[in-house]
């Protein structure tokens, strides 16, 4: 009888917690929450910079900031082009690191890149989505030879005041002399 009462109390508590969620934020769908958890699990080893590099993420030597728009930075992108066109939550195309102030790098976010099927910036009938969010784009490549693509950023290791899926993060900064302006 005691167990039944405890179960009833627990069930009531969970029901109250669910129904008393603030109306300000919509709860994420179950699949989006599970996918985000998969991203956390898959990228947690890369909190150690050397582990990200060992896993095939090649560092860009420049820190990327939004010099034109002033909306923050990406940090130092590390790309694993084996994951180009991935929409697998556990296989982002890029990891973003920032300087940790001690000579090392700290993981702050991730990105998925999916190439635009027809390479026509005027069409977007192949726009992917993840976590219930549409990718941004299509946009021109960021360097010569990179195809037009869609991109989705996720700031899961450093809070972004502009939102978890914003392109740049104003809380991320580049050390002077290390930046490459965005295209």
C-alpha cells in the first residue's frame, strides 16, 4: 500500500511538473530531445581538443568571426569532410573551438553542412532539418571549391544569447591577430 501511495504521489508530481511548464518556451519534441542527447554523447569526447583531432576533425588555422555583422564568432572550425551531407546527430561536419585562455582549445559548438542538390541559390526544395529546425541556406561556399550548401549550427557546449541555433555566438571571441573575416 505504501508503494502504491508513493507511485501515485510521483505520478501526480510528474503531471504537475509537465502541466506547469512556463508558456514562454515550447517544449521540444521527443525526437529532437533524443537527437540532441545523441549529439551531446557523440561530441563529449571532443571536449578534449586532441580527441577531436584524433577523430578526423582537421583544424582551420584561423578563428572565424562575423566582422561585418558584429554578431559574434564561430571560433576555430575543425572539419571532418567524411561527414559532409550528414544529418546524423552523432556526426556533425564541424566542431567549433575557442581559446581557453591557457594555450588550449575549448569545444563550444558544432555544425552540419549539406550540399545544395541543384547548386541554385534561388531554390530550396531540398532544405534539410534537424532538431525540428530547418537548416539555413542555401548559401555560397565559404572558400573556392566549396559547393553551395545548407548549414545548421548548434551551440551545445557554450550558451549562445542569440539562441542555440544562431549562426554566430557573441559569447565566443577570437584572440587578436587570429581571425579570418567571414565571406
